[in-house]
C-alpha cells in the first residue's frame, strides 16, 4: 500500500483523489494547505488523515507519493524539496516552466530512484492510442487545427477588478500554460518536433496571456493550434489527410473522436469519459511506475521525454509582452 498526500485544495485535487480512490494500492494520507482551516475542511471532505501547513513537515513525513497541484510558480521549488527528501512526485501541468528546470529535477529523481512525472491526461489515457490508430488511417496529412478555448470561470472576477491567480503573471499562469499545453502534446506526439514555430499571443491588462495561437511548420504539413481563456470554442479540432479526416471534440480529454472518410461518412470512435477515470489513469501510472511493473520504466521515460519536448516548444511559443 502506497501512502500519498496532496498539495492544494482545489477541484483538480478532488478529481485526482476521486481517481486515486479507484485503486486499492493508494491510500490518502495528508493534505498540505497554507490555511489550517481550509486544509482541515478539505481533509474532512476527502478522508485525508492529517493536515500539513508547513511544506517541510510534508517533505520530512513518511508519505510515499505527493500529488502537487499548487500554483505554477510553486511547482519547481516544491517538487525539488520533495524529491530531495525521498518523495515520489506527480505534478500538475506545467510541471515546470522551463525544460532546464525539468531536466534538473528528473536527474534528482533518477539519482534517488524516485518517480517524477507530469499529471497530463493525454499521456495516460487509453484514448491516446485510439487517436494514434485513427490518424494512421487517413493517409498523407498536410494540415491540422488543434484548439482548446474555454472561457475561464474566473474571467468575470477579472472584469470586476479582481486578480485571480490564473490571470496573474506572477503565478506563471495564463492561457498557454493552462490550456495551450493540451494542444502541444498531441502535436508533438503525432507529428514530432517541428522545423519552426511561429507564435502569436494576446495579453490582458494584467500582463497574462488571455489567448494565443502558433503555427507548427513541418516539411510536409502545417499544424495550427489556438487556445483561449477569454472565449468558448464550439468547434472541434481537426486532422486532415488525403484519405479522411479526424475530429476531436475535446483535445484535453480526447472525448468525441470521429473518423470521416472522403465521402463524408462518419464513424464515432468514442464518447465522453468521466473526469475521475481520466485522473485515475494518472494515479494508476504512478502506482505502476513506483512498483516497477513490467514495461512501465520504458513508459516513464517516454512520458519524461515528451514532457521535455513540450516544454521546449512552449518556451519558443512565449512572446515578449510589450
């Protein structure tokens, strides 16, 4: 039995716990929050056995694994502290802001025989293979458009004069880090590293990016991604080949993958997946990696390599805010 603790008391942490509850190998140990009252309320709701208000107490505890869902700006320092004190770590995206930070922490994890990887649904869902199989059947691909535009629940607060974390550049947040990353993963996974990236970002008055786009140029194709936290998309992502087209209703969850032949006939490949199962896939990967189940070492290395490539691309996508 692996004891795990969580950093953060938001809805995403609750979703991870719901997913982890699907597996008997994991037992919820503690929750870290700067506010004891908030941490205690969260523990009572989720069944966590103890509350940490000092990150060092968590790092020095006997918990085995920590799920990190703190503000992005905290990820590097918190994960480093945990790894240096013998904790396996699964961290919400973006796991770090730069590829160099990520490589440093991967080296620490390797030196201490620890597991360290990003909680990104795309890499851990079985639907990733469904998408890859479908893409292999549409012939020569010349273009694709990948979109994740979702109006933030915090946008009204921003318009009312508040400064939510997600729109505060000091928190290393914004549309690219929060949503754009979901677009970059399938692009790199399906097509590899591009020859050139041409980015455009739109910045809000706070200095955070509210929306953006990027053209990923390859020798034989052009892939365009768009993302936004200040508007809601109503269309699907598309991958177009000369023998068919794939559409994806949700690029983050890979819900609603459909195949269309050139006559326009539709084949539905999957529907919707409950969020707890998507988060549960990440929890299962953590269990498999830590217990060293057959074949998982190779998959962990694949996840880390993909993560590094995605971070390198995102570094190229960041535009200087004039």
